[in-house]
């Protein structure tokens, strides 16, 4: 059995930090959006997709270099301010299954976030960026999940994915995998768990301490431990 973790909002509490940076930068160019709305509306989307939506709202393109400067500011703050999701290290100590990370973040950002939170050595070399594998299609495409299953030589149906976004869940389900939703990040909102369930999560948790028992139960119920 393979346990696949999303990174942002599941292992590291980066979604709220990214939303703060995006909100601040967008307000500077006349797009007034709160941190909460940024989190809820665009959770799990790549910047290219977010930019297209915002540019449609604005009726014009964002300034040249906007994304690059925003990325630089976010990377700076991730390296200095990022917190781990509470209980992740303790959960990993108890999780007795193969594991990896499948994320829409770039390899460079994953290295920053996972190094800051002391998770890099707990997962490497099994840290997969959707924009760096296969056809480089981000979630909700299933590519990065299928890449992970191939790397571990396991059937996708024997994989359990931990996701905090509907886009990630859609990608995991498209890959034929089972999904546990997670709402323990600072960016979570009322109705988050319902949205994840509607997207296809079999159960939703908000504490990492609950995950080992949930994964063990899923394995037992489906015969994945055989």
C-alpha cells in the first residue's frame, strides 16, 4: 500500500501564507481580494489558472513580471515563516506504509518548504512535482499520482491520497485512487469538509494524529494489506 500526501495545506501550512502574499500583491494592482477569498476561491489551482481568472475579472492582463515578483516574495516568506501542520512528524513516526509526496508546487518550492519544516529527508527521493513529471500537467490531471504509483510499482487502487483541495481529489479519483480529505490547515473554512466529501473523499479529518488509524482501516476494509 502506498500513502500519497499533497504538500501545501496537508504537510505544511503554506496555503494561508500564499494567500496573504497573493492578496497583498493583487491589491497593489487594483484587484481587491481578501485572504479568505483567495484561499477559498483558488485553493489547489496553479498560478497560471488563477491568473487567467483574475485577468478575466480585471478585463486586462496583469503587469509584466507580476508572477515572478510574487513568487520571489512567497519563496522568501516560506523560507522564513512557514510552519509545519501540527502533528505531522508524530504521524509519520506511526505510519507503517510506503509514502511519497505528489504536489502541484515546483521542485524548487517543494525543497524550500520541506527543508524549512524538516520534512525533506523524511520523503526524499519520493517527492514528485506535477509540473516536472510525465506531460507536466498539474492536478486535477491524474498524471502525478499515476507517476508515483509507477515509481513504486503498485496498482493505483492500492494507493490512499491525502488532499485538502477539490482539484487534488479530482485528480486522485481520476487516477483510480482512494482519498482522505484534510481540513487541518489554517486556510480551512466552514464548508471545507463538505466540499471535499462532495469531490470524492471517503472521509475527512482535521488532525494528523487520526490519519494512521484511518489508513489502516481503509487497508483492512479493502483487503489492501493482503
